[in-house]
């Protein structure tokens, strides 16, 4: 019922937002009679805010058309490498007319970037992808909005996420020989499980895995996110945040944690900050600070685009990761693609070097939650372990922005390069 009410409200807001957008442009157009009114700039800016509050925010595009490789600009073409019901594996193919550049790119390491399935789309990692493309062949998991997945495609659990990651790793190994895996936030847990299970079966393991700001052991330095997950029962989450997709979507009838509820939670974590950002945007519009206003629009176009998560996956994550600490305590059993439970044993990993990255000011995954991976991966030698704490960085700062470019990425690039040599020796 709540989802349907939201849809009705959204339809009303859409018409209001459309009117506000037209009014904003009319008051801002110097050729319009409305622009001659007193306070026309104020009215234009006010209508623009109304438009942005009421409009729909759909899945953003990566829009990565070119990238710099060794001083040369190369074209980038995005395509679906593998299609699955709940996720596409996206590749970013690079093209150049320069023979030396082509040869250089061919020898570069392959990176599987596992994006979070925790509200926002994979495009949240656009800056991460663009930077990685300078020195790597890049693939990313593009998780789908569950409201668009028909019920005929079946259920999707945390175990299925683990199995998807394994399938993608195997595909890249088959095509390229091997790969490096980088996971950001939520997927650090299923990625570690995926590689652990591959190791336990004596499958070929990725050359390295990088864990960035994730809840591998959510008992360490608990944040407000952890406290919220442990402060309510599993039943509370099932009864209060799970709703059925309305009939006007392909996924009609599927149980989901709706994106609009998630977005409300995101904003509620820091309402003062968001209010100030919107006030600053209003001032930028009044004062003609076009660059700052455009930066605001780009950020919130991404931030406000939130997908629905399948209920089974979300509830599994609440229980396994945040309430039972199953990975950290060593009692997590994951059903493989055949439905057979297998125990996750990170200590079986012997071939995959591990880098953990944490932000000093991360308010989502506290200090120690990600670096717990090193204790769990006891089968690796000291030279296969590396930890990096980014001073002054919050959660997003470790994979986007100037600290990512200046601190995280150089260390990540060097770490991948240091362990890439094993591919040719294997």
C-alpha cells in the first residue's frame, strides 16, 4: 500500500516539477517579459529548487567517452559483457589509433570492480572507473533495480550475489587468464566469500582483492548504520521496510526495500548538511555561480537516484552481516548455484593478495571493520597483506574525489602492479 501511495504522490510531484522547471526558465530568460519582474532571479531560483525536489531521478549514465592513457586520449565504449537477471557485467573497451598506446593497454591488468548493491547505482563509482581506466582494463557489476525484474526470474539472495561474483571472476579468467578484484563498501563481504569458496574448491584464485570501506567485521567501531541494523529485530525490518512492487512495473509483486525509503534514510543521517547544500545552491543560482550550481546538480542527480533492493537480499544482508556477524565468526554457509551449502573459509585463500582501505572519518564502515580481512585471511604470507588508512577521508572520499586521486589510487595501482607479475609466471 505504501509503495502505491508513493507512486500516486510521485505522479502529482512530476506535474508540479514540470511546471516549476518551465517557470524557472521563463523567469531566467532575458527575452521573457517575466524576467523584467522584481525579484525575477529569486523566483527563478526558487522554482528551480522546487523542480529538483519534485522531479524523478532515474538511473544515471556513466558517460565515459574518453580517458587519458599515458598522455594520449583514447575512446571508451561501454557495453554489456554478461547479462544476468539481477546484474549486468559492464566492460569499458578502450580504442586508440596509436599503436604504442594499444600495445600498452593490451598488457595492462584486468580489474573487476564490484559495485555496491546498497541503494545507489553503479554509476556512483564513475570517478573510480575513470581513474582505473588510465592503467587497467575495467569491468564493473551493474546491479539492476529489483522493481524492473519480473517475478519469473526467481528470488535473489545474498548467496546469489556471491555466486554472481564467482561467475564474473571465472569469465574474466577465461578471457584474460586472471584478474584483480576491487570491492567498494557493501560487496567486500560477498566478494571475500566468493574468493574464499573458490579457494576452498582449489579453483584458480584472483591475483589480488582490494577491500574498500566495507563491513567485514561490523563489530569493530560501530557506526550509526551498524547501530540501526542491530537496534531492530530481523522481523522489524521485514514488517516495516519491505513492500510489494506496484502493478505498473515489470517486477510487479516482487518484495523489495523501496528506493524512496532508502533515500529518506540517507538524508536523515545528515539533514543539516543536505539543507545547507540546497541553500548554497539557491545562492549560487542568484549570484550566477554556474560552475558551483552545476556541480550541485551533478552530485544530487546521482545521490537522488536510488534503486529498489530485492527483499531477500536486503534481509539476508541485515542478518548475516550486521546481526549475526557470520563471516567474522566463521559460521557462514553459502548455497552454491546447485543449492548446496558450503562453509566460507577465508583462511583457505593462499593465492590472492589483499589490500584493505579505510577512511579515517568514515561514518558508514568504521575503522577496523575492513582491515579485519587480514585476520580472517590467515593463509596468506605477510607480503600478501597491505593496509591503507586515508587520513581526513570519509566514506566516499576513499573512492572518489581528490583523496582518491592523490592517496588511494596511487597505492592501489602499485599494489595491483606488484601482484600482477604472477599472471605471467603461473
